C-alpha cells in the first residue's frame, strides 16, 4: 500500500466552529491561464465555542497562496502556516478582517470541484467541499455568511457573469474586460456559492408568487441549446406554484437562474438563486429527449428548486446530516411528480430503484445509516441510502402523521429553523412537537443501517372465523453494526375474499365494519394480529403502496400472486404481485435445462393485461416490464449472472412466442396517431409499443422487424426513435443494427445528449455490448474521458446494466473496469469512486466470479496515489 491512510471523521466529535464569518467579499479576476481570487472575510469568535483563543483554521485544497493580511496589515511568513490543505493563523483578535489572495487554475481542473471550465465557460461546484478549492475558508455548512461577489473577465469571451443573489453593479474595465457585482442577502454556507462566466444565451420568463411578487426567471445555455429550454422553464414554474400550494413556501429572491453545463459530476446543484445543471438533466426537445428524460428533468428541476427551502433557508449542521436536506427534498420532489402524473406509476419507479440499488447498497460493504456516524470522504456519501432511503423515512413520518399534521410539522420546522444549520433530529423533533406523536423509536431509522426483513406467517381458524398474522422483523448486521433493535415500521395491509372483494378488518370479536385497509404499527420483534368475522380464508395484501422500505417475506403461492395481480385494489401491489410472480418463475428456471417448461399461467396473465382495455394503461405498461437482471441479482444469494441472464431471456422469449399476436395487436392499437403528446396516456402508449416491439424482436420476428424499421424511420420523437433503435440493436438482425446505429449517429452527432443515448444503447446491449465493442466505443471521436456523462454512458452502463457481458467468466469485464477506474482516479476521483461500485459487490456472486472481482479490487488498492475517494471505497469493500 503506497498511500497514507486518510483520516476518518466522526459525528461524535462534532464541535461548533471556533470562528464565525459574517460577511464574505469576493473578487474574481478570470483569465485564460488562471484566476486570482481576492477574499475579504469579516470574522468573529463564536461565543458558543469553548475554544477560547483557538487558532483560526481555514480549509484549502490545490491553492496557491499569494498573500494574507489581517485588518489591513500583510502577515509575515512566520505569522501563519500554509499547510497546503489548510491556512492556520495562530493568533487572531476577537473580531477582525482577513484578506486572502489565491491563484487557481480552472482550465486544468479535471476534478470538476471548485472553479473549472466546461466547454469554454467558467463554472463552479462547491458542494460538498469544493469552495476550499477556490479560496481558504472555514468550509463547513454551519458557518453561514452573506456573500458579495465581483467577477471580472474579458467581455467578448465572457459576456455573461453570474453569481448568487441580485446583481448590484456592473461596468467596463480596461483591455476589453468588464465586471458584474452580485450580492446575496441570505446568509449561506460556502457549499451554496456559485459563479458562472461564459458566452451564453439568456431565456427569460417570469413568475408571480402567491403574495404577488414578480420573480425574474432566467435560463443560461450555450447558443446551440437555445431551443431546448422550454420544458425545464415550465417545470420550474410548476414547481414554484406547487411548493406554495402544498408546503406554503414562497420564493425569496427577485431572480432565479438556471445554467446548463456539459461537464458535471452529478445531476444538478441547488446554489442559492443560481442552480447549475448537468446539461443532460435540463435540456430537452421532442426530437432529442425521451419520455424518461422529460420526467427526469421535471423531477430534478423541482428537486433543486425545492432545496431553496429544504436545504438553503434551512441547511445542514454538518455533512452527517446530509439526508436532512436530501431525503426531505427527494420526498418533496416525488410528491410533486406524483401530483403531475400518475401516483402509482411514480411509486413503482421509486420502489424499483430502491429495491434494486438501495437494498443492494444496504447489503454491501458501504452500507451506512441514513445519518452516518463516520466517513473518510463525504463525496462517497451522496448515496441511494441518503437520498432514496432518506426520502422513504420522511414518507413514513408523513404516513404516520397524515397530511395535515405533517404539514403542521414542516411549517414548524421551517419557522423554527429558518436561517439555521440543523440536524435530522431537529427535523424529527419539529414533527413530534407539531403532531404530539412520540417518534423516539422511529429515530432508529436514522441510526441503524440495513434493510429490515419483515416475515409474515398466517393462520386461519374456520370455526371461529379468525385470521391471524404473525409478523416478525429482523435487521441484518452491517459493517460495524450488529444486534440491532426493532424499528417502528408502518405496515399497510388489507384482506381480500375469494372474489377479490376487500374485507373489513375487524381487530376485535365485537367489531363489525372495520376499515378496508389498516396501517399496522410494528414496534416489537414479533407481533400477532387477529382479524375477526371472516367466513373464508382471505388472501392478504401486504405492505400496500410500499409503506416502509423493508423486504417482505411471505410464502405466496402462484395462485395468490395471479389473484392479487388482477384484484388487489392497491395499484402498487397489483404490480408487485406481477413482479413477484415473474421473479419466482425466472428463479425456478435458473440452472435448469433449456427444455424446462415455463409456467404457462405467466403468459396467460400477461395476455389478460395486454387485452383488457379497461385497465389503467400506464399501470399495464409497468406491469409488462420483467424484473431487471440487476434486481434478480440483488435477490440471489450467490448470483451466477450468466445463468440468471439465460433464465430471464428464456422467459422473455417464451412470452414473446406465446403472445405474438397479442403483442402485435397491442402495438397496432397503441401506435401514435396524430400529434406528439407528453401526457401520462401518451407516455404509456409509447411504452407499451416499445415493450411489444422489444419482445418480438427478441425472437427475431420478421413482422416486428418491419415495424421497427418503419418506426425508426418515421418517428417524430426520441422515445420512439430510440425504442426502435434499441429493439434493432438487441435483435439478431445484425445488418439492420449496424445501419440503424450509423444513421442515428450521423443525424445526431452534434448533440452530446443524444450521443450519450447512442453510447448507452450499445453499452447495455447483450448483442452489441460485448467488451471488444466497448473498447471501440472508447476510441470513438465522440467519446471524451474528461466528460463524466460520456464515461457513465459507456463504462458505467456496461458495468451496471450489461450484466452478462460484464460478468464474463473469463474476468475480462472486471479487469477492464479496474483499469478504467485507475485511469480516471488521477483526473476525477469522484467519478472513479462511483464507477467502481459494481466490483465492490463481489461477495454477492458465485465463487468463480467473486474471486476474480476481488482480485480486480486488490489491483486498484495497490495503485499509486490512490485518491481519498477511491481509498475509502476499495478498502471498505475488501475489509
Ligand atoms: N445537492 C445536489 C442535489 O441533490 C447534488 C450534488 C451533490 C451536486 C454534490 C453536486 C455535488 O441536488
Ligand atoms: Zn438534492
């Protein structure tokens, strides 16, 4: 091992800051060969800190210090220490001004943290700890200051100069340069600072708030993207209205800006008044964006906007509290998306992600609580657990309190903590105080890692007419946590009679008209519930709407699942029954001979779905999607990926064969007539067509081939064009595949977002995405190692979605990924550390695979100059 071990940071060691910053005055001189940053901090000792006379400690990273002055006098070399990762001034007065000048090189910043360049423009990314790459500063979220920012740059190359807040001055300078000064009246932590300078076009709009204030809305994009802003702008206005209506939150500044940049490590960033987006999460047009992209954009625009309250006005005390803003904001954006479209479909999508990826994280070596107790590199904790499980935890509070009390709780939270940096515990306390409910046991959801397993047993006493449920919970051990306590689990359920009618849930012998649905509150390791007055043994509908992020175990028979698929009044559970049935059928075929029979009732059930026009077509579209390989792997004990892949393919082809005519009819019926629409119905129809096409093409059906070619040629939107391309690429029609890929690329080669789709269709394809072809894609002129989206769309998609190719028994996929991760670690450690995830799950796989995965990880561990990001993930995975 050649790297010094990075330090572990513990929540238990939290101390309030010794110094506070009231005001920050920044002046940026931007040049082609670097940037000079002048910072003036108004600092005072924190009266709440016990460390009287402590040295002033400012974080720094990759900075060249030019000068330090205290109250106007330049400090001599002996009066401060420039440690590289910190600037320390041993003796300072109670209150003072500190002036620091640093020199940085944005043009060489490939980590994309701090100030960097992306296709010719300057932009910043400061969360979590990027501000210290700009200047020396107490870079922690509980230090909140008012910022004033003056940006100076060449006027020709950078006509647009943006920062947080309102612009208060601008003017011309010598040598063709100009400046703009911005002032943000709201105190904020440094991670919410932003700056943009570029040659951008401006898209204008306005919004009138509930109190009648007019807000200027602005989008800034490169000129070539001017036509791809409308959808995000509308989504922004819908978000602003929704946050007023549902949470009573009004926007606070006079201007709200969104900027699109091509090179970005994450999806988007909620900088105060100046949100910066990954181009792929904000730019869209009918021709270039799929339905999934439109939905993602709407959700992310809303997410970042909602952060203005849940994140900016009330922020995190320290990074252990990250889920305070992320979990709550994801919950808010999911409520918003549910309101804008189909709540059931949105729930299905969220749960699919949670069960596939978050459950896997919770069962892997990086498992951590929603509020972690320690970390080495905070960038590694922007996880599905913090975001998605964190949102589920807030959702459970919502379900326990109900709409009204939850709103009372959120009002209290915002009122009590406005302008503060607080903890997840403060959030729960506000919910408790507003509702009068005791959430002390509920808090364990924040402290204990791991997915609870809820196992259900039932019994029926025909003589007494009593049905019993025995429900046990168990939370598996995770790294560093064993012997966990039972959690407070809201468990929504109902019972159905043999005709599919919901039964009243009478929990005492005397009760008659009990409710048709109950939320059982599980608080003990074991509970028993009895339901009275039942003339026959009912079929249970468990964990309706996925009321808690747990694994349910119950010995469903295939009859019961088929029955629930068509009768459960809970749409989510209808879908879930179908998923469980398909999982059961596929699992039972893993490792069996090619001729083994596929459960015939599966095809019958799908036929019913395909032909019953009275069903909600959006739900049908979801029900027809087979469980993904990633989900099947997550469910397996010791996954043999090629065997799982083969079993799933057999089921898919069997269904395509059996349902040929029904699929064709479904395709014809739903094929779009008339104008392109973006509503839930039209989206469902496109999804049905593309699913039907994909299934038929998997058996190389000639009629489907013609339909696919025709759809590819005549599509007036990207969902259909890409659907046809994907079907062709995944089929055995090799010549068509090549031709389609070629013509698609020719048509869209100047649009990076579409080229990313083009890469990912190939990288995810069992037919086209074998390693030799992946290596070719990396040599393609449109591929760019410096652009995270490109890396993700080839390397990330191959390792994360093309499981059979990645898990090639010869280990070549693992070696490939390890090599790319090492190469990326030198330029962009955050991306390297995310990309390595599939290898970290090595314990999950059958021995022949896991030993090779482990060896690949060990290769990474032995690399020179391992970043802190990768160090933490690789070492924890091998521990
Ligand atoms: N805070 C951002 C969000 O959730 C995500 C992000 C984190 C972006 C870190 C950049 C860096 O919306
Ligand atoms: Zn967020």
